[in-house]
């Protein structure tokens, strides 16, 4: 995974996750920085709405099941 920023394109690596209070917390590395990504219920609603968008579902299905280059 990559993130683009004014500092450039940075690799993102998620190492583990945990449940803390009312959030899912991902421990990750972005570029050279250790980060914690906190996702709450509103964040999950947004990501689920993106994931279940028909265009995104079609993209995922095509690339998982019909991409012969991997």
C-alpha cells in the first residue's frame, strides 16, 4: 500500500491491529515513521460504503478472480 504526500510516495505496512475502547487500532509504518491508525464506527461506515459500491466490487472481483498476470 502507498500514500502520496508532499513528502513523496511512501510505503505503508500494517503490522498488527487491536481493539482499544471503541476503535480498531492498526500499528503501521508509513515511510520511516511508526504510526497508529485509529478507526472508529464512522470510519468503518465510510469504508464499507466504498467497499460495497458496485464499481469497487467489480474492480475487486475482476482483479482477484480474472487477473491472470499474477
